[in-house]
């Protein structure tokens, strides 16, 4: 027996009960409140709850107003998907959150493609065909756009996942003539969408045009992300997030589902805004990120040190002495902290210092890590108080009064070349003014490595800099022992 308590709304607005659009509106308000809550770590839990409530309302409303499937089939699907999600959430490490987000984006894109295919094969059931059984022109455009954006999101997210998870090199992979190939493929998708929209149902070429759009979109998704290097991954993650939203919105029009349109528009627009913020934080244009190849020339020469200037090496005992004698310490975490999984040890070190009367704060750069907010997530996981975590613009002026700038696993975001060297690939990128601190402690594995931008860092060679060469977690644990 179909799980349908009321008539479907796809046959006309008059067939939709008045409470349905109201329920979708309430769900949309919950989604907006969720985004507002997620804008701050202190309100993120409440934001997540709003999002869950909104999704529950949207799903239940859709189920009870549409002949979708039998109740057992729906319950099996919910149980299967819920079980997989629960297992993943329980097992995933917080350090692997970027690749998990990329994987989830791929599923959203694939879902959009599958919905478009279902509508293509059975347009009458979806209410997008005329009396003669032909798919309406506007519905063809919606289907083609939804399928294309979804396919791009899927294949692009697969590549992003592989790069973030270490299954393929995070360095830019340059294909010869990639710009011409990408532009030509995008133009082909647009032209095919136009031709498909005006072609008669069942006419010559009507079927293969839709399939050609989907295949070309899958290909362009791979081609767009392959040449993008690890330094641009925060933008890639937020960009794919935006794509997944627009794909959902397009399919919402095809399905006549208000909740999907609202949700997709919210995700798409917020992802686009976040991409802009990420690009601004790196002094990069969105087009240049999509073109790919950030730092390719600079890093192609290997990972050796760019300078033979003298530098000072310190020990955990030296670092512990200076830290407990300090009044103000600013900690700058980066992706190296995530790789070493040193966030819990770092929080413990901060707690010990605070017990000794030291003012400890954490400085977060917008692009630190491999997704927006990556460092905030890791610090929150290790129970660092929210009021001790500051964004770049809020704390940068405080480095001049800091006794110690403690850099753990960061590099490009503290490189003064962004302010002084016009030939540097990171020139113009807002960075922390760590060089103004009285003492700089820099934890990195060796002097032989450079950041994702592939450029050397003058901070390594400053008179007040102490290089602590070791695994980040082991070094912090050693410092804690000497503090105790």
C-alpha cells in the first residue's frame, strides 16, 4: 500500500493542502536558524539541532503528501542510510573531517543525477510532462542543469576526497591544454542543454543529448579539481558545497518541492559566500582557483630549504621555560597539528600554562587546514574554551604585546613574504604578524619542508625564533612534562 495520506501536489497547486507550504516554510526557517547557529562555535550545537528539526519536518511532509514508495521500502532505506551514517560518525577522526565532507558532497551530487534520471525515464509520474507525454521545456532545462551540476559535484568531490585522503597526490596535476579543454566542455554542456530543451520527445537525438550532458559534466568535474593544489582545498570544499546546493535547488524545481528549493538555495548561496571569504583570505580570485595550479612552479623544485641562513634550534625544555615565564602566549595552529593529531596535547599544555597564570589565546586563520573552520573543529573537539579562540582580524594586533607566538603546524599563514615580497605566490594574502612577538616558537618536522605555497619562510631565521623540530604531538607532550 503506498505511503500516501493526501493527494500528490504535482498535479497542480490546488491539490496541495494548505498546511504543506506552511510546513515547508517552517522547515526553511529552521534551516536559516541552523546557518545562523553554525556561524559561531558557541552556538553550533543549537544550529545543528535546528537543522535536524527542519529536515525532519521537510522529510515527513514529503512522505505523507506523495506516492513515493511503500512504507516498508521507505523504512528499510531510512534504516540503511541511518545505520551507515551512524557508523561513519562514530568511527571518523576529527582530523579526517575534510575528506568526509567531500565524500558527503559527492553523495548529494549523485542523488541529484539519479533524481534527474528518474524524471527523464518517467516524466509523467513526476508531473513534468504535457498531455501528449512530452517533457515540458522548462522541466528539461531544470533536469539538465540539476543533472549537470550534480555530476560535476560528484566527480569533483571524488577527486577532492582522494587528494585530501592521500589516495592521490595533493599537488596540482597539470594537463596540457586544460583551459581549452575545460572551456570547450562547459560550452558543449550549455549548447547541449539548449538543444535538449527544444528537441521533441522521442525525436532523433533527444535521448543521447541528455546522456551526453551527464557524461560531459562527470568529465568536467574531474578536470576542474585535478589541477587544484592542496593550498586551495578550503576553497574547493566550500565551492563543492555551493554546487551541491544549486544541484538540489534545480531538482527541487523538477520535483515541485518547495523545501528542496529553499534548502538548495540556502546551501548554494552560503557556499558561494564562504568561497568568496576563502578566496579573500588567500588574496585569490575565484577564477584563478578554478584554473588551478597554485604554487605549482614554486614547489616543483622539491621540498628543500630556499635559504642557507643561520637558524636557532630549541628543545622542549627551553620552550617550557620560556612559556611558563611568559604573560601572554598566542598559539597559531595549522594543518600540521591536524596531521599529528596534537590538538588534545595542545589544549593540555594551554591548561597547564593557565594554571601558572599565563594568558593563553588561540589564533585561527580562515584557510588554516583543509576546509573552512578545520582548526575550529579540532580545537572544539579538544574542549578548548570558545572565548579563547580568535579570528585573524580580531587578534592580529595583539602579537606586538605577546611574549610568545607558538606556531604548531602552520606555515603560509604566518609567512611575512605575503606582505613584503611582490614576487611571492602568496603576496597580498592576510597573514598573522607573528614576527612582532618577543619570542617565536615554530614546531615543524624538519627544516627541509615548505608550505603548500612552496615558498620559504623568513620567520625561521629571525633572531627571536626558536625552531622545535619534531612531530607536533610528541614535542607538545615533551613540553608538558617539563612544565609539570
